[in-house]
């Protein structure tokens, strides 16, 4: 039995080490793809697909470069901004903590236990009244919405998930940058994909007609054709991936949930429905306030500018269930 446990522990630690090392290569890959798609879009895709209007070409390039700047800006802060951990909280907050208890139950069982103690689910989700849990893995205070990441080897405030593409977790401090990064990535890739598809249709038309060239495309240049196909496949793939991811995280943003909480809330909702009860997300403060908590503002035009300063993120001890952004 001890031998099996040792093998399992070794396997888990090996996977965690692999995940940490993988993050470095994935970050380098993302930077490479940003540079490649930016250059191919500006100097290859747009010029080949827009041949009749220099003004339209200039406008498309400007919009694309604006979105690309936002991609670069937000990705840089995604990977350079610490997601936040209990160890980063100042001493004033720690003085407001009355008790620390061990978390002996899993999240699902703990939620069920708390719900069964009272009919008011909203008042009993999480451990309130100044009583907090203590992480058994890293020993830090486990505040509400805080989870331990085995890859980062520490607890993360308002942890959403560990993202190998940014080499760390998405949490309280960098969630805004992550949402903007995937959203602007979707817009940039969508622009390239739309114009790349028109070029591909033209190439197929040239091949079907039997002509070796058209107004803007020539099949005598295999390197050019390969670059177009590669750019098209990559941009379409990233458009689908970032599009689905953006929709999901925008939904989480509007409902004030993390990916972890989304799974837990789904479990709790099904659990209560079987018992004739309803479930309400205790952190949902309405769409406008939910957006403001994460993005720092709920003014849509200002959200388009990534460099817009936001309010500092901190934890309010007067409301232990809430992490105020």
C-alpha cells in the first residue's frame, strides 16, 4: 500500500514539475505566434486580400495593430502580474482574523455541511464571522474564494485556474488582464481569419479554373502559398479557441464566478434542486458591479483601453465573504 502511495505521490510531483517547465515553452510559443500572426496579417494577408482601396487597407491595418497592441499589453501583464496570495496581505488584515481552523472536508462536502446547518444558503456559503480555514498543504490562511494550486505550490486569492499559457494562475490581481488578453486575441485572430478565408477561396478558384495566377495570387510561388495556408490554419484555430474561451470567461465575469466556483455552483445547484431548493450565487452583485469588481470600471468605452488605471485590489475584512476589487 505504501509503495502504491509513493508511486502516486512521485507521479503527481513529476507532473507538477512538468507543468511548471511546460509553462516556459508555452509562453515562448505564444510570443512567437503573436509576432508571426502580426507580421503575416500586416504584410501578407491584408495586402493580398485588399487590392482595390489603399484607404480600406490602411483602416484594416490600423484596427488590427490596435488590437495587437492590446494583446501584447495584456499578455505581458498576465505573465508578469502576481495573481495574489494570502502571504501578500498586510498585517492589518491578519489582526482581524479570530480563528483559523483546519479544512478537513473537500469543498463539495463542506458546502453541503454548511447548507444543512441552516436554511439560509446565502449566509452560510464559506466560513464567515472571522473564522477562516488553514491550508493543509502550504499552511497559509485560506480566505474565501482562495484555493491551493499544486503547480504554483501556494494558495491563490480568488483562483480561477492554473493557465500553462501564462505560466501561472489566473487570480485576483491578473484576472482583468487575462480576460482582455483572450478577448483581444479573438478579435485579432478573427480579423486575420476573415481576410485569409477570402484569399483561400481565391486560391481554390484559381486551382479549379486551371489558371496559374489571378490578380493577386500566383501558384508559382510555393513559399507564399504555404505561408498563407499556415497563417489561415493557425488564425482559424486560435479564433475558435479564444472565441469559446472568451465567451465562457465573459459569462463568469458577468455572474461573478471563477472556473472553480462554476463547477462547485453547478454541483450545489443540482444538489439543491433534488431537494426542492434553489441556489443563489452569494457573490453575484449584478452585472454592472460584477464587471467593476474585476475590470475596475463598468464603463464600456474605457474597457477598450487596456492601460486605463483601475482601482487597487484588496481584501475587505469587514465582509469576509467578499473580495473587493
